[in-house]
């Protein structure tokens, strides 16, 4: 089956696997304890039915699946800043400055530890090229979509295994983010680090099954245009499409700058297109009809399908050929992220260190959605400032790292600067942001790990109880 009908069939099959993944998540206690997203579970099931497992799925379906992440990542990035009101620079810095400093140190640290590991260990032992170090940040912070978007770049630069290894890196990152993240949350609850959870409450059961009971349910979007004129979902899809088209126009200009940039990916420019559409729409007051929740739903759908298809279409032969360098560099990346969360976060955040740190940990190892998932576990009603600080930080961070311009340029920069020049540049950037954090008086060398604001805890509990009381009558 070829053409559009073939892609439609492949998408339907992906959705069927998603439902199987969701069913298993709601029924299997181990998967609930691990907190694995349904898309991850479904991805491994589909991989098992593919050519590297039972070989029950036709090769043409797997081939079409492999093209899905590279397309959907443009949708995800184009929608990042649509419907988001940009705050004043002073407010942005006051609330999100410490989060930005910590995020840059953590994100650039992935390049630093990966480069050092590659240059000092993997190169001498396995003749691994320095560009191999990019798969940590691309897979962890960027995710499956970024890995798919970077696949043509790696192929253009002669590192054909880069794309599949980055996809596997993203899978390891998400699994590490949720498994280690949930373990850190359970430890934090027992030791009193959390502002909104204590050992008595723990993690709510419905978050483990993923099935929301009636009193906890919420609306997922708001209609801003009349369905008689255009379906609200269609309207928001069209806005995203305009952002992607704007990115395509910019892409032609970037690729014309230098032959080395001929493989530059579309997704960071689609994000710039989204910023451009948002900026031009604001003076025209069109943004009144942009519903951020609808954009979130479109992003969520795209991410679920993207992650599932990326895992289902992984080239295991290339992974096996590079298994030892891959496992070593993955271990260094996870150790660095855990160290940054446990040691640096309480010293770089003046308040709510655990909530802000676990959000960053989730994002830096398993993309933004996982960071917010972990935050929702420890701060379900967003009572702390973690969500606002993280959102402000992402406005500055995402255009550059985690799938932004620096992520897209990193392979070219490593080739241009050389391995030691790249290490020096990364260490220099990290040092600058540490100094900024120190000068801003955000850094403390002797942090108080336990959360000690009893008044905040009482107000949070009362506020959540009042919210539940308001919802129950309407549910009845």
C-alpha cells in the first residue's frame, strides 16, 4: 500500500498500538510504578512486532513510521510559543533567571561530559568520532523529534549511525527521566524536600494508572472561534501550518549561507516561525483567538505519535554495532543529570529547589513534556513558582538548546572548532552562567534541603481542597 492511503493505514496502526500501551499502563502494576508513558510502552511493543522481533509488520509500514518523527517535530516546535504572552524582560529575569542559569549549566554540561568521555575514553578505545558526543543532548534534551530532525545532518556529515543512535538516546533519556525522576520524588517525599507532598499523601493512585476520576477531571481546551465558520481545532492547526511555512522560507536562506549548512534542519526555524506569527498577531489582536490549551493538545498528540513511531522504527543493527560506546556515554549523561539535580539544584535555587530541580531534570533527560509530568506529580496544582519559572526559562532556552539553534549547530561547531576547542567553548559558557548566578545572589553553598514553610503547605492544602469542592457539584 503506497501513497496517502499507506500513510493513513500506518497512522491508524500507530494509534492502535497507543491504545494497547495505555491499556497496559492502566493494568500492569510494574508499569505504573515505573511511571512509563503509554507511548514508550507502545513503542517497544511495536518494535517487538517489527523486523527486529517477530517480523509481523510489513517493511513498508516501518519505513513510513521512520519518516513520521521528522515531520511531527516541526509541528511540536512551531507551536511552542503560539498563544503565549511574552512577559517583560525584567519579570522574565526575576522569576526565571535562576532557572535559566541552572538549565544552561545542566544542558551544556551534557555536551561537556559527553565530549570528555568521547575524547578521553571512547576515541582511544573504539575510534569514536567527536561528533558522537552530540547524541546525548540531542536525545536527552531534544528528544525523539529532534533526533529525527538531526538525522539528515548526521548523514550529511558522514556519521550515518548518528540518527538511529540519537533516537535510542532519546528513548534511554525518557525512561531514565521517569524511572529515576519518580525514585527521586519518592525519596524527596520521605525526607521532606517537597513543598506540596508529604510521606502520608505520597503519589496519588490515579496518576499511576493514568485514569482520572470524575472529581479530578478538567477541560482540555477552549473554543475561540465559532464552529459554524471553522472548527476551532482546524483553526489552530492552520496557525501552526503558517508557522511551519515561515520556517521553510527561513530554511532556504540558512542553507544558502554555506555548503556545510545544506543539511540544516527545519524544526528550530519552525519554532522561529511560531515566534514570528505570535509577534505579528499580537498588534493585530488576533492572539485573542489563540487558545494555548488547544496548541498544547496538538503538541501532545504529535509527541505521543512521534515517540511511538521513533521507537518502533529504531535501527537496532546500528545500535548493536555501537553498543559499548553508546552504553558508556548514556551512563555518563545520566550520572551528570542526576548529579546536577541532587547537588547543584539545591545550591542554585533560592526557593522550591526540589520542584524546580525535578522539572529541569525531566526536561534535560526526557524533553519538556516529561519535565512537566514530574512537576505535576509533586506540584499538581502549580502552587509553587516552579511552573512559571520553568515556562519563562523555556522562552529563552528553547530557541538555542534542547532542539534549538545551538543543538542544530553543535555537529558543525564540533567539526569547526575541533574537540578541545569545543570542550573549551562549552566549559566557558557554563562558567559564565555560574558567575551570573553567583552575582545575582542565587547561589548558596550550604542549602537547607528540607522544606520548612509550614504556612505555605497549609495554604496549598486548603486551596486544593477548595478546588475539589468546586468541581464536585458540577460533576454530579
